[in-house]
C-alpha cells in the first residue's frame, strides 16, 4: 500500500477513533415519557384543539436531532396520557423505574416528559420518594408537537442539557420549561394558555437554561430525594386523600361525603389563611375525631398557612400546610400516611418537606 494510501487510512482511523471517543464521553440520559401536550397532536398547526398523549417517545426524541450532540439518549414509554389522567399506579411505576435506573453506572440523568396540568404533583411526589443525587428533570409543553412554534422540542433539549449538567446534581427533582429551571416543591402552573406558565412566586427559579446553557441561582432549602425518610419500594397502593375546595356558604357536606367514602386524609383548600365556614370546620373536626388526618391549606397562591391563626388547630387536631399549596399538601399527606397517622409527626413533615 502506497505511503499516501497508508496515511489516508491512518487519518480516517484516527478520525473514527476521536468520534467514537467523544461519543463515549457524552452523558447517558434516559427519557421516560408519560404523555401530555408535549406528545399531543392536532389536525392543523394553528388551532387550539388537540389531543394529548398521541406521540411516542421515539418520535419525541427524533424531533430533536440536536440531542445527539449533547447526550446518548435512550427512551422508554411509561404511559401516554393527558396528565389530568395521571394516577397513583403510574406514579409508583415511574418512581420505581427512576430508582432502578438511577442505581445504574451507565445512567447519568433522567428526563421525564409529562403533561403540565398535574406536573406539580408528580414532580413533588418524585421529590419525596426517588433516591438519587443524579438529575431527575421533568419537562412538558403548552403547545402540541404539531403546533406552529411548538415549545416542546426546545424544552426537551434544555431538559436533557440540565440532566447532563454536573451542577444539576443534588438539587432535588427539577422542572425545565420555557428556559427556566424550577424546583419541584414550589413551582405552580399560573396560566392555562401561556407558554411561560410555570412560575415559583415567593421562591424564584432554581436557575435558567438558554439553548442548553444552564445557570443556577439557588438550591432547595427543604429535604428532597435521597434526604427523605419516605420510600415506595415495597408499596403497591397509596392512601386516599381528598382536596375539598372552600367557598362562601359551604355547608360541610362534601367533607362528610369524603369521610363516608373512606378517605384517610382530607386537605381543605381554604380561603385566606386556610379558613372555612363554621359548618365546614365542624365537619372537619368530626373527621379528625374519627382518625382522618385533616390539613388546612389555602386556595391563595402565596403566603404561609400557620397553626392556630383563626382556627384552633391544637384543639381540633388539624395540621397546617405551612408553605404547601393544596395539591402538594395532598401529595405529602399521601406519602406521610404510609408511615404514620400521628398529626404531630405529620405537622413536622410539613416543616421539613
Ligand atoms: N392535557 C393536559 C396535560 O396533559 C394539557 C396540558 C399540557 O400538557 O400542557 O397536562
């Protein structure tokens, strides 16, 4: 073989070796898909109506070819539902799968694609029960995959970039959407239509991520993931906990119904500082006397629900939700009831988690 041919062959070999090496250096990220608008589809690309959970994880990944430059991706379809249909069965399957994957040396981070309607609850549930310091990052979208200027593909790219980032380790479960990095415990869906729907009023973002470049402002200040005392490893079923929305002239009947229907916990989305009508308070006190754990939260989006402000929690045996909104108070109560019904211990959980 001539010198020229030999040197060309050598150059090609070195090039292939370098490509192989750089591919090996890329982090291994697993994308677990559950459905949602990000996997939604519509007849045309400029209409409001669409169906969630129509597109599979492989198509979601194919829609973002740039992922190949930042990570080695594997996709798994956990479910394919609108997140208004999210349920305990999928939660347990998702949490157990994340814990399995997180133990593997060849998994560096996990991304979960999910609907935005109940992402608050799923993210917070995972924040309480997954056991890893590795990044677990949820993302979704407000426009379906078929929409003009769909927001899903860039959200997936940014979520994977954060999941690849060593600086995202040990920050609890994160949510990435619209260039923001948010904390699982405190973000809320603030708009039913805006692309910038996720905000953390009173707490602020964990950070930002702009075309894959992440910057961080803070770490969560309460216990998360590997720091918690909660585990779902051997759990097949979660306790039933209801949220009762409070309003003027409420007569307490819905609370009585929840008691009759066998709920183990009741969260009241109260007015103001977790307040309610006298009739509702009476019904809730009766429920507490029967051993149902009752939590006062508030329909007001920010602030702090403290004990014994206008309602005597000490006397009536209620728990105050402190900083947790009703939907997160329900998640924590479901997980807490796996361990105890003691209201003093559960009140401590609301301060710690
Ligand atoms: N069907 C809703 C859901 O899956 C749409 C909201 C969304 O994903 O943006 O949560």
